[in-house]
């Protein structure tokens, strides 16, 4: 009779993964970096792999240049969104292939921002931070279920189920007025995911995903509250990132 090898326990598998990770970091020279920079790289890689594991296609974005505040790795001296936009590879290269994602952040761009391509797997709608905080309080008070929510400098971003531009247009056409401070991240768009840092500051989770495939609400069920919360928010001329 062939003997079967007993399966590893959860703690053994965890130790094995940790040992493999440390070996990989040593081979890449990450352990020679200052502690803060090394931790930042590990966190970005982890965030990119976690997003890919949820089925969200990711791609490394531009990043800030150490020692040069406001400078962007894209090389544009007047970059409008330093450290927070697609660069090389382009957004169309976004992938959920964990091998590709690992190579991007381990070998090619370890300090790159984590960008998720919106459209097929996840979309979003964003509004100014003050209005976003009011909207979340109202939705929580009334028991309206929410998906993940992140905060960029100055804005709250609510992740929602995928929608098409035609569907969004129909929803907005039914409204008598829509504030310009609301922005929509749908097909062919992108979001910057935590713990990326842009030229304006860090990106963080307000409501972090707690599942491998987190539930995402339909945008139509949130629009009324978001519009009401945004009526007193000033419109912005700069694109959210």
C-alpha cells in the first residue's frame, strides 16, 4: 500500500510561505534596504497580489521619486498626478495572473503604486471626503449594505459592481441635477489602491475588503445618497486618483 504524506497544518503552511518569502526577499536584495522602504515594498506586493486574487486586474503605476517631493517616475516635470497614474506598462496590461503581478512588483517596479483597472470586475464612484463621510454615516444608520471604501487625499471612493457607461447614463438622466463633485470610475478607468502613496499623500482603506471576493453594491442604490451628500461640496477641477 502506498503511504500518503500527511498534509501540512495551517501553521506549518504559514511558516513555509514565510520562509519562502524571506528567501525571495534576500535574493532580490530587499533585506539590504532600510526597514521602512523594505516594508513599503512588501506591502505593495501584498496589496497587488490580494487584489489579483479577488479577480481585480492590477498594473504597476508611476511612483514618487525618493528625495524629490512632487516628482514622478514618469519623468514629466509638471505631472498632474505624480505617483498616481498608469505609465509603463499601460493600463491595458492590467492582469490577475499572480505570476505576472509578482514579477512586476518583485523585479520590475517594486515601489510602483498599485492600480486596479475598473470596468469588468469592479467600478467605483467618488466624492469629496467631507461629503463621503456624511454619506457613509447615513448609509450605516439606515442599514444600507456597503462594499469596500477607500480614501485618497481629499476624496472617498466607494467600490461598486461593474456598470456600463450606458447604464450610468440612464441612471443620471433620471436625476434633475447631479453635482460635478461626483466622479465615476467605470470602463477604461482605474483606481489607486492602498497602501500606495501619490504626490498628494497616501491612500488608505476606510472599509477594507475582508473576503477573497467581496460583495459589491449596485451604483444605482447609492446614487441618491451620494448626490444628496455632495450638494454642498465644492466642485473640483482636478481628476481623482
